[in-house]
C-alpha cells in the first residue's frame, strides 16, 4: 500500500480544488468565530478512473441517502454542516423530490396573456416544510456544499476540510458516511486515452488506497469527534471489523451496517460498548428515517465528549 503522504505527492489535486479550499476556509472561520459546533458529513461513493481521459471508471456503491438525510438532522441540532458529497448524488432537501416527483407536484395555469406555474394544493403540505428548512439553512449560511467524483478528488478535499476543522478542536464532528474506494489505479499506471477493444480484453491491476482514517484521526484533527462507518455484506464480519478499525485508528465511534439492512438497522461500536439502533416495520411505514436517531445519538455523545474535555482543562 502507498503511504498516505506519497498518495498526495503523486496525485494532483482536482481543477476546482483551490476554489473549494477558499470556500471551506471562509465557512470554517465564520463558524469558529461564532463558537458553533460543526460537522463534516461525507456522502456518496468515490470513482476510480481507468483512463486519464476518463471514459470508464469503477464506482463505489452509495446513493448518498445516509449522508444527505444526516446533514438535515445535524442542521436541526444547530450544527454548521459541510456537506462533502459525490457530484450528482442525493443532496439534503432536494432528496425528498427526485426525478418526476417534483414535476408531478406542479400545475400550469394558462390564460391568453401568460402562464403561471404553481404547486398543486395537495402537495403544499409536503413541499412547504422542506422548502422552509432549505431557505433557513441557506439564508443563515449553516450549510456548505462541496463535491468530489474520484477517490483522488475525495482525498484532497478531505484533507483540506480537516485543515480548516482543526481549529474547532472538540467542537468538530467528522461523520464519514461516504463509500470510499479501497482500490485504485495510480496515475502513473493509467493509460492516457480510452482503452481500445481492438487491443483485446485488458488486464486491470488495482492497488490499495491508503486508509486516510489513520492520519486524519492522529494528525489532522486529533481533538475532533471522529465517527466512521463500516459497510459489510457478511454480517459475521461486521462487529469484528468495526472493532478492528477502532483499535487501529483510535477514534471515537464506528457505525456498522450491512448493505441489505442499512436503512433500518445499524450497530454503534465504541471503545467500551456496542449496541443496535433499528426501526420497526411500523416506524418505516410511518416515514421515520434511521438517520434521525443515529444523528440524535451522535449529537448526545459529542456533547458528553465536549463536557469531558472541558472538565479536563
Ligand atoms: O449512501 P447510502 O446508499 O445511504 O449508503 C450508506 C453507506 C452504506 C455507504 C454508509 O452507511 C457507509 O457504510 N459508509 C462507509 C462505507 C465504507 O467506505 O466502508 P469501508 O468499510 O470501506 O471503510 C470504512 C471507513 O474507512 C470509512 O469511514 C471510510 O471513510 C474510511 N476509508 C475508506 C477507504 C480509504 N481508502 N480510506 C479510508 O479512510
């Protein structure tokens, strides 16, 4: 595996990196002056390009549901939110009305002079509360959106965000819900142009991506409340792998989930404890989202973490 520093030395930052870095800096400085609590929510999957001029890539599974829903609940708890997401994955607020759903809520009224577009009366009850929350979050500048596509973009943004979050010390939460590639093709091993089928079936050799949780938890934001997610498809590995991760990176909490049941069951694994959060069938039918109790629990733990740190001072 490449060392994390070599990864940055051998992979250029994305073209919009400096713009995003300035946005992150400005957002963090403002909220730090206000003494706000802040959370970095990462969301969606990273890609691994197979060519420099990318036509084909390997993708990581994630719709961005966990991250986008969680960002809304952190706002409800008065956290400033950096929403770092995969370009075109689900976003807070708009996630409620995807695809045709939004168009189906609209009516066009025509008269000879002009056309008016309005929300259908029976959709107002659904649309208005979401729109109101969106407007408040934007007007109060409590949320910043930054996006990535490839695993390299993600790693550059992650480090830049951490550089800005370090000043918050215990007031920062890192909520790493994105599905991050473990394997990639280093830039110097990638063809420049589209691979040609005429050359026969390619043999693609992937290398290990360094685990960025290591420098993140020990060097970049050593005082922050770091929460990572662990995704498995084999239930029997779930708790063992979550505990391994805590032992290795010494962060505060792993939220473990199995691909098939992730929408209604997660396991919280802390250095001393592990317990399950789940939604009943009735709760799911009523529209409750598991991200609501997940975020409530994280916020409570973060509060205790801050109090303990204050008592030590
Ligand atoms: O978006 P949804 O469809 O709602 O799905 C949500 C989810 C299943 C993607 C989410 O709940 C989840 O589990 N996200 C983490 C997925 C993941 O990357 O798991 P992992 O076991 O591969 O990695 C564990 C941790 O290591 C992650 O927090 C990741 O940020 C970190 N990591 C991963 C790779 C890497 N090279 N460096 C890292 O630091």
